[in-house]
């Protein structure tokens, strides 16, 4: 059997090496149009920033090393320009410019994605951050301290680029078309990231895009001009589907290559994996574009299993991701609240702000966790976490729970590793489960930060149950301060009618809600407390 693979990075190389482990006798040919294969493109920003000091550390394998270990025929600087599915051949242009055809029994497409084209014609360099050559170009362009750079796009790659450009002492402006950084997050969860970016001297411009690129800088759609020696384009990608479309392979509604549960395309002998391919979304069940390296690697592996005759299906995608921004980590899995609201899908939300490990042990940091679940089934629909320590392991626990189909309340019962320097006896994930159970069962009725205005317009009184010192340091305008520890003795001061109570992060608000409810007051707890409200208010 002869297998041709187009694309030699994550998905393509995972397919090639897995297939060799399963079939020693298959002939496996990999065509990669770039000069390197199997490189660590997720590490590119950190090479620019000097965290990864050696360029060669990004080059995980070479054609020679892959041939020695796996007997793979890997050809770089070879671009496949056409596919003939009827004749089972591909047309390839080599480094000399000459073309030839190559036959196949099975074909695997791993074309990846390409940057979305800018709407303006550039007069200075516009560099993406997807290849080693891109990183080399940015590294070379940072020739002097305070080099002015404009980064377009505040997603994962854009934020990583900003952090590492600042490490190189560049003068950075970050331009984001939307109203917040890291759009997969909800606004109150993204707000701390924007604060962290601004605190590093980055000029963050939200709600604008590039109008034009001139020889000395850029002009934005609000008319402002920003000096720039070059532009880093991190505005997003689109599936690389031209080759598949020209071959008559079916595309999906998202614009990616359509595949079945085995990653087989509309041609039974052609498979496709990676960023150019539609995935099935676990939460919604529909097709989605999820451009994550982990998915590309796993789907490449599963395609090799199918080609080798094993019965296996690719799992639906959760879209789990994490990014580091100036000491903060932000992670998400599943759907956001705003996406669920836009789809008209019922959901409930909890915010908690527990410590990353036992508070009495030095170095504990506050985590901000948002958990979203279905009110009927209690199925976890999504989660977001922001903090300085322990974000990664908590999002991984919740992602695993979603994969296994655990209800949100079951997070309360997970037996997780505990020692004071690593966690708490009630881990942050357990606490999210406790609160979810209280909210869903009606034990503690709650409302969200963005619902507070409507509740007060309808006549609800807001009661702040924090201490007088906390209240004086900052409060929600119009709130009545009745500290929790005095509340039982001051019930006569509690106004009649609907009440909303809050504390700093939600726990004392929960206690006050239970107390007041049992004294006959109609009361709800402001979910996540003053901290969540302040983050949401700041994001507006």
C-alpha cells in the first residue's frame, strides 16, 4: 500500500509516523511545500521573545531523521498543485520548478489554514506568525530598541506575540476589531487580560481595524495613525481548501473540508485532518472549525488507524485552549455564555473565585472560574478560568469531565489530589461544583452581573454584605451596606420587596441569601460578587 500525505507538520506527520508503527511495509510519501517539517509552530512567539534561545529547538525532526527512524519518504519544498481522484495521482512541483505526478492508494490531506487576507495593500512588511521563516523575519525586524510594531488580532497568537515583542523592548500597539481581547471568552473573563496588557505599556485599541498601511505606519478605521516599522498579522486564519475544492472534494457549511467520523472525505480513498477540516462540536453537535494542534495530532493518528484497518472514529471537539499573558493564564473549554445566548440555548452560569492552593500556604493566587451548564440535564456546556497559578490543571479536569459526560454538580464529588502547596481540601473545581448544585436546585437563587441593572430597574434593592472597610474601598453605586456578621441583628433594616445581595466573590452572598430566604425575604445572590461585577463593568 502506498500512502501520500500532503502537509508535514502536526496532523500530517502524526498520520505518517503512526501509520509506520502499524504497518512496516507501507510506502509512505510526505510532501511539504515549506522548508521544514514537524516544527513546533506553537513555540514560535517564544523564540522571538528569547524564552526559547535556540532556533533548532523548534525543529523537532528533519527529513533525514524521519527516514532513519521511520523510513518515511519526506520531501520538503514540494508543493502538490493538483489531485486527480479518478486516476489516484497528485501533481507535484519540486524545488527546481519542475512538475511530476505521484500515484497513491490512500491520500491524506493536512493542508492547515492560511491567514485571512488584509483588506488593505501594505507599504511596510506584514508578517504572520505561522512558520519558522515568519519568526526569523520578525526577529530580524526587531533591529533596535523601541521598534514600533502593530499587532493585528488579540486572539491566542496575537496575545502571545504581544507578550514576546514587549520582552524584546518593542513599542507595541495591539489592534482588535472586536470589543474585547480573546473573543472566545466572555467579557468579564477577558477584562483582566486587557488590564494586564495595558499595564505593560501596550497601546490596546479595541473596536477598530486597519484602514490602510503606509510607509511610516498604519491608519485605523477611527482615523487615528499609529507609527510602525512592521505589522504582525494575527487576525485569524481560514481553512486551506483550494486543493481539495479543485479536486471535487466536498466542503462543509463552515468552509472547511467536510469529513465523516473517520476523517474520510467525500472520496473514500482520501482523508483530511488539521486546521483545514471541519470537526464535530461536542456541545452543539454541528460542524465547527477548531484550529488546535492537539486535535490535528489526534486526528492524524486516528486516520492512520483507519488506513491500517482498525475500527476507530475521531472524537468530537471541545475547543480546549489556554494562553499565557504577562503572568496570567486564560483557558476555556466548550461554549461561552455569549455564544449560548446567541444560539438561544438554555443555560445557567456560576462564577467562583477560589485560591489556587491552600490559602495559609505561601503563594496562593486567586482563580476566577466560570462554569456554564444546561439547567435541565446539568450537562457542562463550557468553562473559562483566569489566574496566575493552577489554571491549566483545573481546565483539564473540567474538559475531562465534559468528555466523560459528567454533570456539573458531579464536579463537587471528584476526588482530586490535595496537599497545601498544590490545592485545597475543597479544590477549586469542587467549589465550582458546589455552587452549580446550589444554583441549579434553587438552594441559592442567583443573577449575573449583566442582569443586575434590569433587576434594579424592576425595583430590587441591592445589599452589600461585605465589611464597612470593604464597602468604603469600592462599591456598586446605590448599594445598601449591611455586613453579613450583623445581618441577623439588623433584619428590621432590610427593605421590603425583591432583594439582591452580594459580597466580594460570592460566598458571603450565598450565606446571606440562605439567611434572608429563611426569614421570608425574596432574595437572589449576585453571582461571583463585586469582583465579577467590576470585571464585567470594566469590559463595557
